[in-house]
């Protein structure tokens, strides 16, 4: 049996006691979270969120990519979120490579030059990355200045969040 088969079995159990059909589409807490996709981050649990409380957007590195930005804009303008939270974490896989190295590996292993994605957004400093992502959101003309934007680093060894103060650097 595959892992997908295992989770489909778990879904059948979940559906038997499903009670979220009455949740409203807009998130109750008016919060959108952009977090890394790392499987060690239990975002809802670490933030004390219940289903329906917040939008949680995840990608490798918790990066404000074009698609993450698209989701945040929809979250705010169409679904009323008023606060954005960025969460990166210690011991992140994005610290373990450089974009050029991965691009070369992909070309070597597949025989095809890596064209898309244009960037993998690897970084060498977690706090610096969080500050850059905050800066990217602040610099976007479609993100209103009234939106509270805060960034954090989650420590995978103890479960604590540490706030990263915003800097004005926008360099990738």
C-alpha cells in the first residue's frame, strides 16, 4: 500500500465525523500566514489556529513568490485578511544549496537546461530571508500600508517563534 493509499484511508475516517461545512469562506481571524513547506512546521498547531481561522500559504522557504503574492492579494482584497505573517525556520533545507548548484544538477541529471523556475530562492541566512520577504511585501504597490506584516523564525528544536525586525533591504 502506498502513502497516498494510507492518507486516503485516513480521509475516510476524517469524513465520517466532518463538521466544518458551516465555516465561512473568509478567515475568521483575518490572518494570512506565509510559511515554509517543511513537514516539521505544524502551522495551525504552533499558532493555536482552528479550521477557518486563517489562510496558510506554504512554499519552499516561505518566499514571497509571484504565486504567494497572488494568494496574499486575493486573501486581502477578496477575503478580508488584515494581517500577514511570514514564518521561516531553523535548519531549513533552503540553507543547504545555491540556486546555481541546483540548476546545474538538474541540467546534469535530466540533460535539459533549467529554464523555469527562474529562481529557486535559496538563502544563506534565515533572519535575513524573513526580513527580505517582509520588504518584498512592503514594496508591492498592491499591498496596502495598513496591512500589518510581521516575520518570524520557528525553532525546530523547541517550537518557539522569534520575531524578525523589518529591514529596508530588498535584495534577493
